[in-house]
């Protein structure tokens, strides 16, 4: 592998690991909150369409901020 592309591979690996950790923690916290709601009300937890859209938009905003951090600062 040429040295120039080695940094990209490292970025991809770190990003994949960080994404996996973030996804796991998110799923764990959601499951824990849903379990508490289930034991409190007995009802199955449900996400509304508005909540899903809000989460997707927030995720897209986060991705945009991360991609912008790779650009040099404007003077």
C-alpha cells in the first residue's frame, strides 16, 4: 500500500470503530429506556415518524460537521 493512502485507511478504521461504539452505546441506552418504559406501563415502546426524521436530520448534521472539519480554515 502506498504511504499516501495509508492515512486514509487509518481514518476509515478509526471511523468504523468509533461508529460501531457509538451505535452500540446508542442501542444500549435506547433498549434500557424502553425496558424501563415497558416495566412502568406494560406497553411496547414505539418511535414516531417525527422522532425518526429528527434523528436522521441530527445524524446528517453531525456527518456534515465531521466532513467540514477536514477542510482548512478560511482566513
